[in-house]
């Protein structure tokens, strides 16, 4: 078992923003860190690790993890516990987005997107939170698309932004969105017309809930959870139309992952320029 190292896990780390986050953590933690690049595809994950080793002399470790496969999450947890005893940094980055020309129905897109981006992330948290060590940092990667102004039903919006919202209530809202999308009534009900955006609204709201729960648990000191948005980044997800490099897109996540002890930035929404924004007021997000 390693001693004295800060252990970090980045889901969806083999490309795009996740790759940039892995690279930044390797540089930021140096020899004091053990950084796990998680990916569902072992070959692509190993290739990403090899690229960082051969081209930049950085040394992350690959770990297989599919956020839609609970057994793979549990296996990754067991590996980390066996090797290190716990986890200090968890970056929930893995996500999917359907392209505008996707042939799947919106109902199918909603079901798959919410299952991956929201419930998959929640499963990772459920499995990994018990092994978080004191002063651990959790970063949930959200998006500028996750803007509550896209929810036009005021009652739903008030539920989502409520500071008394629970995980179970939020899960119901996300499932209600999927059900409405399958009936093609989501717009009439007042839900967003973007499944990706709705999934990220859920991620941001979840982050606030998770921090409140940690704050109530006095046995787990100074664990910090924040949501971040990376801005419009040049990745496969943006069809390479983004204006930011992956390293620029990783900056807000790295900022949140490396917040100092006793930070006041807890349960917040951190913008791409590493400023705290009030996501509940629905203002346009800063790129």
C-alpha cells in the first residue's frame, strides 16, 4: 500500500477534457500523487496513459471503469483501496452527448444521456464516497448547457434550485424528464429540449446536495464537492468547434480538485474562469 500520496481518479480520462485533467493532476501533484486515468475502453485508456508517459514523462495509471456498469465501478474502488487505502480526489468527468444529426428519438436520447451523465455519475459517487479520505475533493463536471433557464416550468425549476432538495427528489425529477421525453411531452411540461443540458442541470444540483450531506456528517472533516463547467472546448463532443484547448477546459476542474484546506468554496458552481457563479439565478454562464 502506498503511503503519503494523494490519490486521484478521473472518469472519462482517455480523451478530451478528462485527458487534460489527468495531465494537469499529474503535473500538479507530482511525486506526491497517484493519478488514475479511468476509461471504459481498456485499449483507449492504455493508449492515453502511454501517450502521457512517452511524450511528457508523466505517469498516470490506467483503471477500467464504465460509469454505466456498477460492477466495474466497484472493481475500480477495490483496486484503489487495496493499493492506497482510500481516495483523495474524485473527478466525475465521463459523459456523452448526442449529435444534432442523431437518428435516435429524443426519448431514447434522453434515457441514455440521463442514465450515463446523471445516474452513472451518481453511481460512481455512491461507490467511491465511502473511501474518500479527510479533506478529499470531489469535482462534478457540469456544463454551460446546464442552465436552469432552460426549465420553463416554474414549479419544476423551484424544486431543482431549492436548497432543501434531496437526492431522491432530484432522481425523481430526472426520471420524470425521461418519461416526458419518451411521450414527447417534455417541452409541453416545461422541461428543456436538450437531454444533455438536463443531465448537467442534475449534476449541478446534485453537487449542492452532496456538499450539504457532507457538512452534516461531522465524522468526515472538510470533504468538498463542487460542480464546474469547462467552457466551450475543442473536443469530439463539440465536434471540435470549441474555442478552448483541452488544457484550458481542464482549468476549472483542476482548480476545484486542488482547493486548499478549509476552503469556503463548497457546494458551488465554478465557471470556466474559476469564478464561483450563482447557478440558481439562471444567468448566462461565462465561457
